[in-house]
């Protein structure tokens, strides 16, 4: 874009959501300033403000597509830094709903890398943008409201609260994360707080890095999930530097321990031995790190009738999901796409920024719907999960269980499930006639096979 249409923008928070928002803003604003509490991270070390950075992260294909569109050559850059390309059908061995998903060559290849490498690579690309400035070590106290719109922020040095500064802006984007102070500040300014939806799941993680063994195996990524009501699961992903990251996870208080013997016993307790056998032959490279996540939280800014112009909210400050589904970075990409669409519309129509919040919050709400529904739908398989259950949930759970059974024998069903999981297609794509037919016939075939095996056993015992 030759002439930038708007003045100065501020992004609160240098998370993936903040970085991607800043990249989009750089095409439309004269200056963009990112204000981040933490000092700059490195390609190998998680930032203090991103405790989940020590754990397995999925860059789903929807998020990967956005990264590659916003940053030319991003996929090649990550692969050159040691990230691994993983084919969903060929390279992922996944035990789910008491069956192994079938293996085949998929059209879907995703990048597997550590969160610090992905975030640092994106941050470096954002830093190179000529009109973007990153301020590290500053905490934002509040937004500034002039009676008509948000006109900037007040901030102070993290180590010296008496060093305060005011930054003016035409647009402020809050990407400060789940602990966002905007709801409280809205009330102080005379606006309503947004409604919130909460789904309590009490997830606990324990992750450890391993040197990948030299032994041959038929997978790059291994995923084992217990069937509810059992609450345990585990994931191994390949990382840069010929390493594995293994994240053990437990729901509703059944959390994995952080001592090595307990960690291995947890892995051994899973419904198939593959995870334990893989770890038994791998060398641990550091301490086991714990992470807890109490509840998914969504703030419904799209339902507000009044909101201060000049302010937007995105990332975990808008919606934070159960992290075991790996949707966070991809959702950040979807919000960036929504922002880009809104700003481009404003440029074409000449409407300016005045009512931008209304259009933007409607679009990001639609973007958040799919990952939120997928995550909470699975969370509600557990009776202990606290939240508002939809009326059709039992039927959906019944049908998706049939989908998983069919995914153990049908590459077409498995590929469609992966497309939905990677946020490339809506959940309704699992209900097309072709998929419905496969699900019904494959499930029936599995039922016949089970009954035949049962009859064979009975006959064998009667002899």
C-alpha cells in the first residue's frame, strides 16, 4: 500500500496476537508501537509472560496460512531454523476414542516447532518493518479517554513505577492476554463490561524436552487420548534441534506429576503403551515443567451497544481456549485477518475509524466461534466440566464418536476431520452427504466386525 490511510496505532502486548495485529496495522497506519512488559525473548527461551511457551504448541494450518500470507517465506524460514514438516496422515500416529486413526498420505502438512522459535521468528520480522517500534519493559496502566474516543495510553517502566509516560494514538488494540484490564476500565469510564462465558475444566500440563532417539519409527508425532470419563492424554511433537517435546495432560484435577518416576508412571497409565515405550528410549534434556489452566473464557464485546471508539480487543483478552487443542496461535491469525478485512473496508469506503469497533467485534466473534465451539464441545464430554451446555450436545457427541470410529478405517473421513481440526473447514463439513454415508457404513462395518469377533470367541470357548 503506497499511502497509509491512518495516523498512529498502539498495540498492548507483544504476544502472537499482538505481533500479527501490528503486522496488519503497519499497512494502514503511519506508525505502530507495540508496548510489551517482558524483555525481548530468544529463539530458544520462552518469555516470562508466556508460561505456556515451555509446552507443546500446534501451529494449525489455518494459522500457518495467515503467517505465510503476512510474512513472505515464513514457512521456509521456520524450516531452515530446524522446524519439522509433519504430514497429518502419514506422520501422525493418533489413538483417539479407543481406535487408531488410519494412516495415509494426507494433503495437509503442518510445521512443528517450539513456541519460542515461532514467536521469535515472527517478532524479528515485525521489528524489521520500518514504521513499527517495539517498547520492551513497559507496563500499561490505562487507556486515555477524552470524552469522545480513546486517544492513547498511560504506561510506566516496569522497574520504576514513577517513570510514567503518555503515548497518543488514533487506535489502541489490547492484546494483553487473559488478564486484560479493559473490562474494569470500561466500567470506570462509564461503559458496560462485556458479558463473559466460562467453561471450567481445570487442565494440568507437565512437559519435558527429550533428545529424539535414533531408532526407526513410523511416526514423527504421537498423540494418545483416553476415552472419557478417563481424563488423561499425552502428545509428542518433533522440535528443532532433533528434540521431542512431550506434554502429558490431565483434566479436572487428575494432573501429571513433575518428578520423573511419576511422569513415566502417568505415561504408562495411558490406554496404549506407545507413549511410555517411546519415552523409555529417549534421553530427558531438562526439568519437567508444569502449567495449569483453570477455565476457557470468552468476553462478548460483540454484544455491547456502547463502546469507546479508538479501542479494539483481540487475542486471549477476547477469548482463551483450553490449550490442549492447540488453537491459540491460529485464532490470533484469524483475528488478524478480521482486522485486515475491516481496515481495508474503511479505506475503500472512506468511513474512517469512528465506528470500527462495531464491525470488528462482529467479525472476530464469528472468527472465535469455531475454535470455541470445537474446544468447549470436547470439554463437555466430562461430567465435571462447569459451563452452559447446548441442547444438541448429546447428539453431537454421539455423531462425532461415530466420525472417530470411521476415521480408523476411512482416509476420506480422517482427512475431513483433520481439515475441521486445523480450522480450514467449519464443523458442518463433517455433515456433508459423502461424509455421512462413510460414517454410517464404516461404523456399521466396524459393528459387524466386532460382533463377528465376539461370536468367534463364543464358538471357540464352547469347544
